[in-house]
């Protein structure tokens, strides 16, 4: 069975085209840049290359929670993140 990819998905009050990768799709949300999107994917152990239209409701709620509740990000250090250069 193949996973359904929605054409349009609403995350944090923003409509995002479902064919975009999660990493780049999250940048369409106001206040979320590429670095913050990468940090969200890394902390939630989400595959950044998956299509954002294929995420399930639980993952969507986790992403929205990280964006809306920035408390706890102060404990996040650069050494905890994986950057590819």
C-alpha cells in the first residue's frame, strides 16, 4: 500500500504544497527559516526529505507544538544539532 500525499496541507495556520520536502515546506511558515526547520526535523527525528503532504496528524501536531511553544529551545545547543556543510 502506498502512502497518500495530500496536495495541500495546513500546518501552523499556513497552507503548504504537499509535494515539498518537510525541510523546505516548513520554511513557508512565518518565522521559520531553513535553520529552524532543520532544528525541528532533527529534534523530532523526522526525515527531512519526506514529502510534507505525507506526514500524519501526530507528526503535524508535534511540529506545530515545537513552533508555537518555543520554551525549552533555550536548552538546545549547537552541539545537539547535525549540520551538513
